[in-house]
């Protein structure tokens, strides 16, 4: 009886050591969650009403329980390294179904997909076309390298002061005669193909409180529009604050360029001519320069033309009973009957934690001191049970020797 009981204790201690050894071995595994060996006593009663005198029959390994407490976050600076600070799991797909992980060491593969080290593709919610994301479907996160399309300039915003003391030029306006205009404001504009062109606004005073704005693009005239100011130097014409101009055919296969000037911020005060930076709303085509993932998991692609677009949102999953998840290895899990189905959502909402870009979650067994203490305790348990075996063997030998005499 004692031999079997001690043997069960040795087996239990060995199981405990195996679990601790696995925890220590994965102390540097990103997103790893340690386990704890949990035991139950064996109590067999063979007769009726003998509980008061019955002796237990040993111990058995009841469960290796996963421990999902948070690991420390380590800064890496890599925008594709992600960590969840709080509850939740990343959803990944290896081609055979969705799995779940806390390891956020993602990378871009040769096909442009963002994957975990084992090749499973990170799952995101795609844009819905209305400025949000379609949370009814999951899709692979693909880092597309296509260019950001160009946008033709349609509006130029000016912020200038035209000097009230300026005189009317004596000569008829000509772009080649600097005495025929008072001031000029150059600005780069873009056509529908993203090509750049030089536009210039020439200001010509025509009388008291009246001016003309002449617009030229690559030397072609887009027309002339008048401006009028009141006695305080404020713009009165155009009343809308916008000067429309004629379309200019650039002759390079792009669409004709039609520009308007927003002159709301133009004044005529008694000071010298001054001009703030000119703003225009066009831009050239741009190549993908990087991505940014915020704490809500929104993925923003940035381009070399200073434009950006939201291309998806990282999907986050949680479970009613995370300890019921079935472990697959590679720091991934799948749902089970015990865990319940995945509750899908987004970071920084409800019960879900936040996403930290440029960081990784360390193993929650990284503090090996605690593991070593547990290992010492398990070793002592093993030695104590081994001592029981030795003691029982000594008693049995003594008994056999006494009987044989």
C-alpha cells in the first residue's frame, strides 16, 4: 500500500517538474503562457461506513492548468511587433481555420501578407467604404505596395496683403514685363496624372481699391478675375471669396486643369506686400512608405506624397473561459467546448485591452526565480516520496528477516 502511494507521489512530483521545466524552457518565448500542475488525492473505500479509518491511496495529476496572466511588454520599435495590454488574443489563420495567439511578432512575407513566424496570416476587419470597418468578416492582412493615386489640384488658397499704396502699372499686363504687374505669387500644382506644373498669380492694381488676379499655368492663361476692397481694406468682391478660372489644356494626356482661387484671406492694408504659404489641394502619386497601428488596432498606410489611408483594423478575440482553450503549440490556441466560442471585437473597447505597436509581450514565465522556487519544492516532494519507498522497503526487509528466523 505504502509503495503504491509513494510511487503515485513520485509520479506527481515528476509531472510537476516536467511542467516547471517547460515553463523555464519557454522563458524567452514571445507570448508564451505558463502552466501549473494541479493534483487531486486518491481516496478508495472498500467497506461500508469505514471512512473514519480509511487511508488515502495517493495522488493523481488532475490538470495542467494554463496561466493567462499578463507578461511584461518589451519595446522593439518595429511597427509590425504588436502586443495586447489587457484581455484578448490576435486571430490568425494558417489555412485550416482561425487560431488565437498572444504572440505579436508579425512579419511581412514574400506575398505581402502579414504573418506570424509559422506563416499564419493575421486577421483584420476590412474597410466598409463608409469610413469604418466591416466587423462581420475577417480577412488576411495584406500590406499592398501599390502607389497612392494622384489628385489634380482644383483649389488654391491664398493669404496675402496687397499694399493699398500701390500704383496702377503704366504698361498693359504681360507676364514678360515685370513693370506691368505689382506682385506675383508662384505655386506648384498637379494634374490628374500627378505631374507637377508651375502656376503663377499675377496681381495688377487697376484703380482705387480694385485689383485683377491673372492666373497662368505653364505660361498658359487661365483668365483674369477682379477683386474689390472696401475703405478698411477688407475684400468685398467676390462675395463668395472664390475666383473661378478657365480650364487649361496641358497637352500631356492629363485632364484639363480647372483651378479656383480662395481669396477670402486676401486684404488691402497700408503695409507692404506680404504672402503666407500658399495651400493647394492636389498631390502627386506616392509609394507606400510605412504603416502605423494605433491602440485601437486601426491600420493606417502612409505614402511618400504625405497622404494616408486606413486599410483595416486588427481583430481581437476573447473567451468566456480562457483556461478552456486547447493549446496547439507555437503559442497558439483554438476554441473548445470548455472555452466557449470566440467573442470578436476591437481593441480599446468593452472587455478588450489596447494594442501596443512596436512592443512584444514577454513570456509570463520570464521571472525564472519563481519557477526555480517551484522546482526546488517539487524536487523535495520527489525526494520525500523516494524516502517513503526506501523506508517501506527497509521495514519490509526487517519483517521478512524476522519471520525467516
